[in-house]
C-alpha cells in the first residue's frame, strides 16, 4: 500500500499535469458530495422556482453566474449539477465494466466456439457509431437519469469487452495459468483469481479516461432532449436550456459548459497518470530487470 | 516392483493448419510413441534438445494437453480416463515445478495466498492450521516466514523457485514433475535448488520426473534417464549405464557436449558434434530418425526404424548397431 502510494507520488512528480488532473477531479467530487450543504438557493437549484422579475440577470455578486429564463440562480444549478454529471459519468463506466468484463473474460479464457460467439455479438455492437446507438437506445427507453446511463452503457461495454478479450487470450497461455490447473483449481477460480487481476491494467486506464467522455456523451443526450429530464440540473441539460437565448444571455449556457470542459479535462489528465502508472512496458521492463534477461 | 507412473505408447500430434479455411496440411509429430516406467522414490529424466518432445510429454502427463493416443497410468489407473472426483485424486498426487518461477507464480498474488490456495483446494483445515502449514513449508524450502507477505516479482530467482517448490509440495504429492527447474536461474543458485530437491526427495520419499537439456543436472539428480530425439526415446537406462556406456550415437554426441572443466581431460576426449540441425518433426527422416545426421549411418539405417534393443535389463537402445557402438563412443 505504502509502496503504491510512493509510486503514485513519483508519477505525479514526473507528470505535474496529472497532479492538476487529480486536484480538479477531487475538488469536483468534493463539490458534488457537499453540494446540498453549500447551496445558497436550494429551491433554485432543484428548479422549483419561477420568478419573472429575475429572468436573464447577468452575472453579479448576488448571482455569480447570472440567472436563467425562469429567474433561477445558474451558479446554484451548476453546483448541484456536479453530482448528477459525475454520477452519470462514473455510473456509465461502472455499468459498462460490469457487462464488458465478464463477456470479454469468458470469450478470451474459454475461447473456442463460445469465445467466437461472444465476440461476434460484441462486434455487432461495435459496428454502430457509438453516439448514434446511444441516441437510438435512449429514445427507446425514454428520458430519465437511469435510462440515460443504461443507454450509454449498452453502447459502451463492447470496448471493454474487446480489451479484456485480447488480454485474456494472451494471459491464458502464461505458465502461471498452467500452474493453477496443475494445483487443481476450478476453471472459474482460475478465471477470476488468476487471469482477471492480470488483465485489468489497461481497462482501468481506459475507464479513467472514459469517465470524462461519458459525462460529455450524457450531456449530448440531454442537450438533444432525450437524456436526463428537466428540471434535474444536469450540465448538458443546462447548456441546452440556455441555447436559444445564447445571444442575449450567454451565461446560462456558458458556465455549465465550462464545468463540463474542466471536468473532462481533469479526468483526461488523471487518466494519463494512471496510464503511466500501469504501463505494461514499464512494468515488464522492471520485471525483466529482476529476471536478469 | 510395480511402477508409480507408467507411460505407454504416448503420441501427440499437433495439426498444422494453413490457408483461409484452416485446412490441416500435416502434423507436427511432437511425441511419437513414448513409453517408460517410473518407480517410487527414484528420479527419471527426459533429456533432449529443443523440439525433442520432452516438454510435450510432461504436459501430457500433467493433463494440460490431451494426447493423440497412448496411456498414462498412475498407480495402475489410467489418468486419461478419470472421473471428476478422480481428477482431484490425481492432482493431489502429481504436482509440478516449472522452468521460470517469475512466469509460473501469479505476480498479483502474495506468496502466502498462492500456497494457501493450493492447500485449501485439497484439504479441510482451519485458518490457523493452514497458516502454520505455510510457515512449515517455507521453512522446509529454506525461506524465512517474513517472505509470506511479499509478491513474487519482489523475490530473487532462487527464492521464487523455492516458493514454487513449496507450493507444489503443499498438498503432499507422491510424484513431482520438474520442467527445467534450474535453467532460468543464476548458476550460483542452480546448485542450491538442486541440493534442496535431493534433500526433499529423501525426506519426503518423493518421486521425480525431470525434463531438462542440462546433462550435468541429469547426472547429479537422476537414477534413470531417457534420451529423446524427434519425439522418440533413442536410449533409456540407468544413469550409470547410459552415461558410462552410451550405445546410441546421439547419446554419445550429447554426452560429449557437456563442458569439461579440466583442460587435460578435455584433450583426451573425442568431440562428437552432430552435423546440421534437427530435421522438421512434421517430416521426420525415413528409417532411423537420426540417420540424416548420424556419423555412423549406413544404408541399412534408412530402411526401417529400429525398435528398442536390449543391452542389459536396465538399458535399451534404438540403434541397429548398438552392439558395436560402444567401441566408437565417447566413453573412452
């Protein structure tokens, strides 16, 4: 544990942009968690109010990010939106991993006809342009936070499944898998205890990078009106709600858009560090040095 | 004396596929009719160069690959036709140590967990008993118990191989298969591991099947040795007879390739290097498989492949000129 932490610190020192990514991501997570306690106008944030007199007020000390077409405080709405956007981002990736890992692992480790069948199904999903498939699914499921996550996950998992498949089909011929068979372990145990931990590295890297993209795609769905329903203050939805009035009230779309950009950037920078930490070439190099090859 | 392990006419062909539809165009005859017996508390070695089929034979015995034909008997029971529960019995009795411990130990599991896992697969023990057993095993292979919480990549080569041995012995097998157990290690560590293996064999009454290309290891450890070439046993017998009176030209060539540290002795010895490379196991030569490279091959050698010819009760040779060969050999 301590060794891992040290390794992490070293990677951060080599890659200061990663540190920035970590700071961005962790501050957004804290912001999302604490949002309900730091909101100054919770009714505005949840979208329960309508005040004609306060519509389209530009940013000021009273309303840091201005007010929207219903006279609600944009700052409060964006702040509360952090939770939903992060939830969607993490949720989509987690769901995709939950579908993609078992399928890829089974296809790669068992191989044969089962493997071919599973991978052809995966390929069918991969044949669609990803956002297009997500749009079709989201439109079918109807609007809703969970439906949005589900639609995105169903178009997302094949990438993880492929990644795991490739890794698993090479790891299964490693001597330690033979050794596990000789010991007499069950196939399931070999799959999950011996193969899985050795194929996760690239997937973890990919997943970290993907959280940002998932937030972006969820925003895209909401923007198109088939994602999260109003008045939930999801960032994509906020951008979309200010879109028609952007020429006279730019702040309604601008601030949630800025939050999306910064979060996605944060996850990408963090993902780069994770990639460096888990780079198989780097690890192999160290292992080889030990074997004195 | 009945044998602990008996291999009868073991054959393993790997299909060679080619073209768009993966048509089988031929077979790699990796193991082509290998038979031998291993008696309890003895060491049986399979030697030969790369591609001779020794590792394939070992993998068949370990049930890691399915042989094309033949029988493998453990205590008289056919290993290839076991029911589910019997497979467990087989695994409990036959364990293996592989060539490179850094590849044969899962790098993501602690030493302790690797050993615990194999104990728990075969025995019902409380956690405290298991833990005590892990410490006993580590002590038995000469490792401090503090190593239990480390991951294999942080060990040295010798330590890692000791862990692999401890894991193999954790379920008290009768038969231990050793696949090049020292060739991935530093020379200084090789001797330690060999000594450990000898000591454990005496203490636990183990039986070894050793697969290696290192003849000095064979000479140090074995009671019986089989020399393989292109999937066939060319000469088999007790270590004294085969090493001191090699009858097969191939065995003679192999033995003369052992490095001789004494320069005076080196001058006295004939070098019997075989010309050329081993032929393809897809298309082995007609007649005797060595005929394409043999220094003494005659026209008789390419007509028919010879059977194993008896030299003594514990020494057989697959060569038609076996009775005269001892005059030519490296034994001088």
